[in-house]
């Protein structure tokens, strides 16, 4: 083990962790008697914990991030070389990897043209919200300042992004939130709000966005922020007809379309970006997790040239530019890692692999649903899949969260890491989530779904 820590020091690390670390998203009382999990090492699709136990990672680092897998020396080398040359300079200046990655990124995003660097998905979304507010101020006498967001979507953990948070359980206890954010209905046909199906449902769900715009007043609505495929809100793939209608509505009411690609970006659905599955032309796109697969912290807000132009059209006005900074947006490790990450995706043909392996995973899960009636619906795009668990297929009563978590725990015992929606929607934290690295092989996919098969058998027997 590196860093001067000997293998047999690991129990000391566990003690230090228990004494001082405040883990993310977890209740700590059990650590007073039990051990927190410490992940020590990763290679390819596998990680090892403090006890040396091997796991296959079905969720790319827990939160759909490590798209190209663990242990990529070429990324580490690119970052190391860049750090000794220049580690940081504030983002009012440019950098060599920043410029090179921007060109490569824009090349994958026809219609887009400018890259704003920062360092988390939440932050990138905040930047987009600030741009919408400044455009409203400059162009529309402050009127077009409202930002629409969708029920079940998530855009980040800050108070600003939680104000655009469509997951009531995640938001609970953190209010009051910022004004000027307005919710639109979700588009999950399995939990349909209208007695319609297929394309008719998709169009109706999109029409409900128009209804909100009309109710609020189109001259007050500046932007619509959506995930292309909703992630933590239940792996919701959009119904047919939805996105076409969304695009029409945004155009009709001069509403900027902001797509949150923090999870889908950089290959997760088998295309570079999730929105590219649906022929959408966004005005703003945010991305983070997979941009450098977690080898460095990097997030981007990418805009069209039209959006960019709105911030430079009057240089005589000292307030007429985007007066925003992100200190660590000036770290060069991010774009250096991102360049290499993108090269790997291209050279190893990982988009195609994502489509092929995604299809295998969906097929495997569908086969499991023939055997386990607790699986109500299987959804997914590329290597981004979900299985919604129900008590009864007819009533669709959600499976109890404790049992859903028991499936996750059983898989963990088998050495397979999977995820489930949690603390997201009251009573609806019932979707198992799968997002293995884009390098997954057929054996990896089968290994993961075999573990789920066994876990479902044990938990719901
Ligand atoms: C769709 C989406 N947007 C934004 C975020 C926030 O990203 P970060 O945790 O990097 O701030 C997340 C995180 O899970 C996400 O899933």
C-alpha cells in the first residue's frame, strides 16, 4: 500500500476514520459498534475494502462516476505531468489542458460552443442558474428569472440547487429555499398522473410543462432545467414524444433549455451525452462525474455562442459580463484527466460497449422479472439501468425501503456493489440502480445480475 501506510496499519486507519471522519449521506450511530466501510484499492471493475474483500462495482464508485474504471495509469500520468508543469492558475486566465479539452468536448456537442470550468455538478448547475438570472436582469427587466425544474429530478446539494430539487425527502429539513424555482410534473409513465400511455403520455407530460409556464406567465420564465434520464429519482427514461414537445415548448416561450448531464454525460447512456438520444438542442449543458471518471474534480457548464454573446455585447458596461468565479475551476488536473478519459472512451470503443452491455443488462433484468414478481418495471439507457420493486404488480404498491436496502446489502455480502434510490422520494425509494463502468464485460454484467437474482430470492422468499 502507498503513502507510507503499511498493510497491517489498516486497523489504525479504521480507528482514525471512526474518530474523525464525517461520511457522506450516512447515519453514524452504527459506527460506534461496527466498522465504517473503507475502500482501499480499485482496478478495472473491482474494488477492495479494508478487510481485503473483493467486490465487483456495479455503480462506478457508488455514484455513477468512474466511467473508465479504476487504476488507469495513463490518466494518473497525464495528471502528474500537468501538475509539475502548472497545477493551478485562476480561471480569468486560460490553461493548455483547459483549451485542448474544451475543443475536444465541443467537437462532441454540435451546436454548443463555450466551456465554463468549475468543480462539482452542483456548482455547474448554480452557474447556469446565475446565468439565467443575469440574462433576466440584463434583457428582461428582471422578469424572466424563474427556473422550472421537474419532480423527481436532482441537481445538487447546495441550497440553490436544492431549490430546484424535485426530491422531497432529499430536500426535507433544509429549507427555506431560494425563491423563483417552480416545479413541473415528472414523466415516469409507470407512475402515470394521466390515464394515457406511450407517446400520448409523453406528450401529455410535456404539455404539463406548458401549463406551468402559462400559469406562471411566460414573461416570467427564463429556463427549464431537466435531467435527460432522471438518475437518483428512479432511473427514469423519458417516454416517447416527450423531448420533441419539450423542445417546442421552450422555443415557443423563449425559455432556455438547461440539460443536467452530470450523470449521463461522457458516455453513460451509450452516446456522448444523454440528450443526444432524443435529438434535443440545449442552450446550456452541465456535466461533472464522468468527465474525468473521478481521477480529478472537474465540472463544466457548456453553452451556445448565443448565450455567451449575451455576456459580452456591451463592453462599456462594467457589469456586462459573467461575474462569477470558481477557484478550483482553475485546477489543471481536471482537464488533463478529462482529455485522457475521453481518449480512452474513444480508443476502447466504450460507447459501443455501453450500448451492447446495457442491452445485456436490460435483458438479464427482464429475465429476472419473469422469475421475481417483485420487479415491477425495468428501465434504462446504456449502462444506466433501474429495476423498480413493488409489493404487488397490479396495485404497484412500492416495495418496503428496508427490503430494497436488504437486497443491496445481500449483494454487498456476495461481493457485488449495487445501488438503490434512497432518501429521495417519500415512500418511493424502491428502485435498484445499476451503472457499471463502461468497460464492463458480459461476464461482469452476468455476475451482477446473478447476485441480484440470489438476493431477491433470499429477501423476498
Ligand atoms: C443529475 C445530477 N445533477 C447534479 C448532481 C450534483 O453533483 P455533485 O455531487 O458533483 O455536486 C448530481 C449528483 O448526484 C446528479 O445526480
